[in-house]
């Protein structure tokens, strides 16, 4: 009789362990994934958050039994597909309603930019923020495939083979996109080089 409760406890702990693994995975990857999607969606944070959330849900529904180290490329593959679906939908919508040109933000939706009172050196913070904004704008200006290759290789640290699998292209294409992205960023951000 002692074996029955232990079996039930084990069955109850399996979903808890899966949920805990997913929670740890989400905590580790969500910030970086959100930044990638914000860049890909040209700063539309709500869209980026939706895409990341949908990718997490699809990963959890389709691959709960996979080891956690296999989730990384699977997650970015799913996220890439969600992004491509969103871009297609936006392109179709733009073709149908391109003449309308609605302004998505009204005056009521503007956020207040309140300065942090705990800053020690405002001039240093402003310079760092301007530099970060320039880098962000330079990454956003890259073509989509170069942006994906750069973010997956430099930001996420995937190797060429994993990036090729995620982007659904050859390793040679990944190398080409990544090289072109690096060259473009070097040219665009050359004025930030402190050696001058």
C-alpha cells in the first residue's frame, strides 16, 4: 500500500517539474527574445511581446518532452516563423488599406518620460543612451535576414549550424548575412570608435 501514494506523488511532480523548467527557460531567454523582436518589428513593443508569448506557448504545447538545451533552437525557429507570419499579414494589410494611413497612436496614448532621480551623472547617462539608441537604430536599419543572422550569432551566441537551422537556410547564407551585417554596422557606427 505504501507504493500507491509514491506513484501518485511522482505523477503530480512531473507537471510541476515541466512547468518549473519552462519558467526557468522563459526567465532566461525572454528579455533577449523581446529585444530581437522589437528590432524586427521596428519598435512595436506590443507586437514583439505577442510574438514572443505565442512562441513560448507553441514551444510548450509541441515540445514539452524535449531536453531544455534543445529548446533554444526550437524556440528561435518558432519565433522566426511567427515573425514571418506577422510580416506577411502586415504586407497583406498594407496592400488593402495602404491608402488609408491611420495614425496608430493618439495623443492619449503617449507615455510620459520621467527622469530617474537617482542618477549620479546625467551627462554620462545621456551619452550612453544616445549611443545605445544609435546602435539600436543601426541594427533596425539592417535588412531582415542580416538582422536575424546578427542577433542570433552575436546576441544569442548560436553557432553557424544552429543559426542556419533556425533561419531555414544554408550555413553559407548565414555567414554571408552575418558578414554583411557586421560590415554595415562597422560603417554606420564608425564614429563611435574610441581609437579615433
